[in-house]
């Protein structure tokens, strides 16, 4: 069993020996698909630029080209980027050079933390107060429209001063119950109570715990989706966008150095505009420069060029939600909800336009390389028609867009509609940037420290316990291999500088179990037991001590992991893994070696 | 080879009055230093900005300070970091009054970038090594979280040891841990070494390490109480400490070896971590011998408490002891 476990540990830590290839990664944005055709273009361009590459592959919707030389990376990026144009992002990457037979076992190298590979780490906070305020404003508008429809007259509907509820002031006291019943029935996730503090017929409407949670989650999720989109456009290989706690988002961009630009792109604003397709124009003439005065020529990926009216009928800040789903025939669709005002506008716009096509334009302001004299990037406006659909009926607050080709198209459209909708503002609350030179230095320093500490301990154990020391050293080496193996195996685990410190500490403490056992054996020998008995008793009586000691340290490591953030987590995870593997190698592993060496023989003296 | 070849039992406990006084003195000094000087909290806890820059030649600190002044960062501290070519600049968090404009907020996040471009203008060999910005609210939270982590760890360990051994040992070992943590933090306060997140991790690791030591000793004491039929509690503790002394020394020595390796070649960023742990290992070794056992003894540990009871009910044996 020992051999088997060690083999597995060795197998999974093996990829770390192979290093990484400099690589170029091509991926599509906004629904642009990376296919075999694109791969051919990329390969042709590389041949043209006389850049040598090891291998090119198309997998998981992206192209990865492994280059022979690191110097070629930038040249290759330029060559490919120029030929592919807007819809694709070309990024520099380092691809693990793990051989295929190891990959077949799902083995890959250790993932390095930002402090070791360089890059930017942002912690962003969603302004929840603002998100809740928006929700309440929406509620106010809904109630106004609903009560009017029900012919229940109100004096005033507004958010309370504390900002936790909406106060609905009804004109006639006898209608209070009607209003109450109506709201309760229509909005089951709201809580309606009569305000007992005033003599007026007032209702206080607040959200249930569940609803508040949903609203918060929605605000965070929406921001995550948008940030993810933008990060993809930054062209970063292996970015991480993740929720942390209630209202925070972690963004990690390995390899990015220009933080100012990254911040600008992450903070870019996007809006949507609904427009009618211009009916009387001639596309051919417009493309030759004769655009009618009331129209504007746009480009759309799906339909080619289209002429749209200049007049904006509805803007994206009226969109409350957009979700992709399937209709009753299983066809993909996108359902959109607008706020009350938006619903009214939509209704007015579509009333006279049934049968006519309507377009959605996505507008984004992105920073360019050009900077003004204050060092702030000049923003450039990007416009794109993301949908053209024929109006089938008079639309209201909720409607669907059908006729989409695939569910991925529906998904993308919903994503962009949400991105253009009004969102809860976010703020950067923490930022850490590590330059590439420091990252490499940290790796070197960490590696040296591990090796030096390891060497010193090996030497000491050998001198102090002689042959048994040698056994402990074999176990220690096996332990190191297993820590790295386990770390490589766990998908989310990354190695950070404090993590390396954790490994170093484990090396020092891992010998403790062996020291306990060996000291016991020495004691037993002093009590004039035979060598075989001494070994047997030594292992047996030391076991409970070792278990107790390790379990308590393990508790500390688990608590560190659960409560700590960032560097503390990195340290805790290596410490916990180290404790588990060292228990195994120091007790089971050394016993196997000791039994194989000294077991079943009559021996007079032990080399300990 | 053997570090110590002890044929006789060392009378550790005879010194326990002196060491108790020594421990109390250290704790009082630590608390006093903490109360008067406080801790040199790192960026992680205070919030603010930090920029590490390296130049090709030795950096001219006065010139760097001048650049800081010109850009409105007169309060920045500028110092060498690791070598004369590396410079570390720290800027305290910019506090905002209520109702300030959003524009200013973004500014405070751009500090790092502003300074970097100013420094490259001064000397184009300046390369960015690291920029950190921590918002003041995050800093405060981290401090709370750190304290909470420490308390939770101590409490969980207390429960485990109490279940596994006996409440007197649990109290003894947790006091030993508290003792180690207070004195380690006290050292950082007295010497004014920066206390950041990695140091906090180290202090928590000290808890783990010191506990390891204490458990091994307690385990042996329990075993000996059961094995050696006659003898006073004090004598049995002495025997146990003598028996485990070799192991305590060897493990502390190997751990210290790797920590020294970290301290000297592990790089600048890990120095605080290694210092805290190294000190913690020394104080932890001492406390496992003196603090934990002395307290267990002072609380009146006796042979009867250690005997495996036939009624497997927690606390049943303790009730009988109550007067």
C-alpha cells in the first residue's frame, strides 16, 4: 500500500518537472466563434512571420499555440492579432508542458499564486445600499401603476426615511384592506403591514429576508458577469473572477502589469439603446455614403450592415432583467423585463409598429491607448447592433425575443442586455500588484529556503540517528513529493509564498513523529528490551502521542483556512496537507522500511 | 549520538516558582509594551498604499522623497527594502470627509499608478515590483478577523484537549498557548517590527507548534501517572519532562534549522514570518515544559484524575473531588 500511495503521489507531482511552454492563446468575444478556419489563419500567419511553434491545438473554444522560443511571443501576438481583427482576443500564456500520458491521469503542474507569477489582484465591493435603493424605487413605480389600475387612490408612495420599506399612503381608509390584499396577492415575496404609528391609512411594504438575499445576490452576480466579460476582452490568460463573502468580488489577472488600464477597462460603462430599423432607406446607397438624414448606418454581426433610425426609443437603464430560456417548442429565447416607465415607452413604441423590425444597439465606452494631457485615457465609443427582431404584437413591461439560432446566442444576448442595464456600482477596496521580477525572485528564494532547510534537516537526522535517520530521511523526501503531488491534484489549490513557508515548516515538523518514535525505541533499549521488541513498543506507544499532537495542529490549520483570507489561506492549506502526508510517511512509511530491513531477523544492536 | 544523556531525573518543577515569576514578568512587559507602544501594524491592517520600486543603481532616497513631495505625498515614508537598490514607499490611507465626490475616491486608488509614472520620469530604470492598496474598511475587518481566528483556534483546541485528556491539562495547555502568543506579539511590539497578515499566520502557527509540544509532554505525564504506582505528582511530572526532553530539543532544533533557512534565504517578504515563528518555537519549547505543567500541577492534578474511569461519563470523577 505504501508503494502504491507513493507512486500516485509521485505521478501527480511529476508534471512539475516539465516546466512550461511559452504560448499564444486565441479566444473569441461576443459570440465570435473560434473554429478550424481561424486555426488555419493563425497557423498560416505564423508560417508567414517565420515563427517556429511546437504545436497548435483547438480545444474548449480556444486556440493554443505552443512556441519554441519565448522571444517570439510578442511577435506572434502582433502577427495574429492584426490578421484576426476585433472579435478575437489574443493573449500571451504559459502552457504547462505536461506530457500526454500524464495528462491522461488528470495530472497537471502546481498552480502558482499571484505573488509568485506576477499580476494584479483586485478586491471589489458592490454598493449594496445603492442596489437596495434601486429595488425600492422599482417597487414604488410598480405600486403606483398597479394601484391606479385597480382604481385604489393613493396620496403618496415613497421610500421611508430609514430606507428599509416603502410607505403607501392610501386616500380612503376603507380602501386600505383592498390595497393590502392586492399587494400581498400580487407580490408574495413582500411583507405588508399597517403602520400603527400614524392615524393615517398607511401601509408599510418591506421585503422578506429571502427577497433581500435574492436582491443582494443578483447585484453581485450581475457585476460578476459584466466583469468577466470585460476581463475576457483584456486578453488575460487564466483570469479569476470570483465572489468573496456577501458583497465582494475578487478579480485576479495573472501577468497584467498595467493596472491603470486594467482598472479603466473594468470600470468601463455600457448602455443599450432600442431603435427602429429605418424603413425607407437603401442599404446599398447608404454604404456608398448616402445615408438618409434621419438614419444611421450600423454594422451587425448577424445581418451585416443595417440602417437604423437616429431616434432613441428606449435606453438600457429601463431593463430590470434579461434571461435566456426556451419557449414551449424548445426554441431558444430571451425574456426581458422593463421597469414601469420603460414598459410604457415600449408599449407606445410598438403600438404603431407591429410587423416592423426593432434593433438593440450595445454601446460601450472603452479607454484607448491615447491619453490626454492629464494622463487619462481618451474614451472611444463602440457601437454594435446585437439584435434585430420583428415586433409581433404590442409589447409591455415583459416580452421575449425569439428567432435565435442557438441557445448560446440566446445566452450571449441576455448577457449583453444585462450588461447594458443599470447595475449596482462597485468600488475597488483592495489592490495588490506584483511585478514579474519580484515573482521570479520569490520563487527562487522560496525554492532555496526549502532546499537549504531540507538539506540541513537531512544531515542532522543522519548524524543523530544513523541508519534510522536515513529511514526518516527517505520518509521526509517522500513527504515532500506527496505534498507537491496532493497540491497539484486539488483543483483550487495554488502555491503562494506563505504556502512555501508552510512547506518549509512542515519539513521541520514532519521529523517530529520520527523523533518521537526513535526516542521511544532508544528508551526501550535502555530498559534492556530486545531490539525487535523495542521497535515494536516504540512505534506502538508513540502512536497515540503523534496522533494527538497532529490532530490539534490540524485543527489550528483548518481554522486558519476557514477564517483567514489570501496569504493565510495559502499557508493553512499547505500546513494541513503537510500534516496529513507526514502522518502517513512518518508512521506507515518508516515502519514498512524498518520492517523490511530489520524485521524477522535476530539482531543484537540497532543503529539508532 | 545524543544531545543530552540524562540518567537522573531532572527536578524541573523545583524551579517552577522562579519560572512562573519570569513568565508573569514577560507577559506584563508584553502587555505594557502593547499598551504604550502598540503594534507596528502592516498595510494589511491599516489600509493605505505601498509601492516597492527597484532601480538599477543605488537609489537616492532624498530624490525619491522630493518627488513624493512634489506630487502631494509629503506624508509618504520612503526607505530601502532589502538592498540599496530597492525602495519601499508607504502612504497612509487618505481619509475622506462625508460627501466627497466620486472622483476623489478613484484618485486614492490611482496613487500607486501616479507615483510609478512620477518615478519613471525621474529615473527610467525604475521598475515596479509591487503595488498594494488596501481600503481602510478592509484593513479594519482583517484585524477583527485575525483576532477572531486566534480566539476560535484557542477555543477549539481547549475543547479537544479537554475531551481527550482532562480539564486541568486543557487549561494548562491553553494558558501555555496564550502565554506564547502574548509574548510573541509583545516582542513585535517592543522591537517595532511590522505586523502584517503573514506574521499573523506565523503567530497562529506558533499556537499549532507550541500545542504539539505541550500535548507530547501531557501525554507522557498521563502515561506515567498510570504506570508508576507510587510517587508524588510533582515527581511524576519531573520524570515525564526528563523523558521527553530529548525529543523536545531535537524537534525544536530541526524546526529552528528550517526557520533559519527561511530567515536568511527566503527573501524579504517572508522575514517577519520567520522571525515570529523562530521566536515562537523558542518560547513554545519553554512554555511546554514550564507553563503547561506548572499550571496543571497548581490546579492539583493527581493520579486519580488520570486513571481510566469505569463510568465513561465526562465530569463524573470531577464531582467526587468537589469538597
